[in-house]
């Protein structure tokens, strides 16, 4: 299988944890800490509307925090999402262009089905370099 035909799903962490736009910041902090997550999609009516990173949380607390803050208040709205089945190289290239640490993978109904991170991209690169993914000259 050539590199451009490898779907992003092969290196995606499936079924990511999500939070609703009204989830309190303390609950988000606990969830991300307990699960050792660096990114968490924010949903409204089941559809992805934002993302919160560990950097967002650190910034929030560094600025003094606040008890009544919810996901909607600190999320990055309209995050980069890719549809399940999108070629891995297209997703990785877009992440590189935008300097993103993650991409939310969605189904045709815009529901989160996975998350693809820069760590996942590195794992794909390692497999390609080791020859575990066949890369043809036309893919380079």
C-alpha cells in the first residue's frame, strides 16, 4: 500500500473522550489529568465545535483561573477536523502547515470518532522508515 493511500484512521486513537460545551473547567482538568490526554474535543449536540489542549488549561490557570468557567469559554473554536478515511499524508501536511498538535477525526455526521496527534504522525513516520508501510517513488 502506498503512503498516499494509507487512511489516517490506521494511526488514529479511536473513540476519544469528549466534553460538552457546558462542562465545567474543573471536570475537564480532572478528565484530562486522569486519562493523560493532551487534547480533548468539545461537542455540542454531538458535533465537534472546539478543542481544548493541555496548553489551554495551563494558560487558564496561569492567568488566575475561575470557578464558573466552562469548556465553551476556553476552547479553540472550529478546530481542524478530517473525515474518517482521509489520506494520512494530507492530514499530516495540513497539521504541519497550521502548526497543530492534533486533528479530530469525524464521521460523515461530524461526530468525533478519533483523534490524530503529532505523536501518531511520528509513529506513522517510524513505520514508513522501517519499511512497515510501503512507500512507492510516486508517493515521494
